[in-house]
């Protein structure tokens, strides 16, 4: 599959980072409340049927269907049939331009191959091992590219976005403001914010927060530091502020992230009212 290769020609493809995995069996007819996430979500229907609503539109999902829900996209789920089984993956994406809209992934050789590979890796009894998480992230990036980045579409990172990313990388997750980045790049705050949003498709403040959240995830996943030490290392004034920031960005607390399997990059849980 061309989109799953890692040759030089594909280096500009979007990148994905798994936050957590949730597999659920819906025992009876129910619906979720309207909600949105500060991360991406892909919903795979393993068996049964469900409906996903966006605004006034309700899209039916049958067995084998997938729906991609970008960041901050309001939605709700309805499960009209009992014993519906689903698998949901929450993840972050880098390298996407513009404001993508939610979409049911159309069947086809590439999308079917990605779906089958995701299900094979994610629908197991044991927690997803670290090596499999890396493969899942590559599959998710390929799925996003397949849906939103047609062949031949320009996806190269602009010079400004690259400079901002490199500056944030040097800070290592420490506190950074829009004013700090403006001084570093030589723009006024307003001009920088305008240019960055046009070129990256997200606000600079949002981009900074996402970068910092990813640094926190890496420390929670790979280090033995407790949450208080991570908060101090990253320049948060206290554990409460760090925990509130982390939950706002990822949907779960630092403790929940590790408990769910943050050290291996994915976790499982039972059914929940918010998907």
C-alpha cells in the first residue's frame, strides 16, 4: 500500500499520535449527549449499527464502516440496536492544513486495508503493546491522508510553521506564549497569529497547547516521574494547574492516562456516556 510506505516521498504526510483506545459493547438502545473533543476520533463499527449526528445531519454506520471526527467537531452517537460493538480511537494529528470536516470513510482497497489492520491490532484482550501502537499511528496518519489529502495535493509545512514548531521543540514543553513566539519570529502578535492560522489551519495558541500536551504525554508515558514532578519540570505552577490543562487537552487526567495504559500509548475501558 503506497500510503503506508515510509519512503522520502511520503515524509510530508500527516502524523498521528494515539491518546487512547476504547472498545465498547452497547447492550441496549441509548444515545450520547452532544459533545466535542480537543482531539481526533475514528469510530469503527465491529458489529451492529449506529448513527452519528453532526448538526442536523445523521449518518448511518453499518458493520465495517468508519467515521473520522476532527478536533472540536460537535457530534453525538445513537445506538438503535442492542449488542452493537464499536472500537473508538482518540488521537492527535499534525501536518493537516485547513479545517477538515467529519466524514464516513468510503469503502475501497486502501481504506478497507487500513480498517482491517486497525481492527486486527486493536480488538484484542490484552492492552495494545507499544510496537503495535506505532503501527496504529502510521495507519491513522494514512487514513487521514487518504480522506483529506488527495494525491498531488500540496501538504508541505510552510517556513513559518516549521520555525514555530522548531522553537517549541527547543522549549521541551515549557511555558510559551504567543508573545514569546512573536519575539522569536520577528512578527507582531496580531500579524503572527493571522499568518499562522492561515498557514496551519489552527490558532497559534491552540498549536502551542497541543505541542505542550504532547510533551506531557511523552513524560507520562516514558518517564518514571510522578505527576507533581512532571508539572514542575514543565513549568506549571502546581499539580492542579497541570492536571486541569492535561484533561482539557486530552479528555483525561494524568492519572487516568497512566492507568489506562499511557506508558504503552493506548488503553481500554468499558462503555461510557461520552465517546
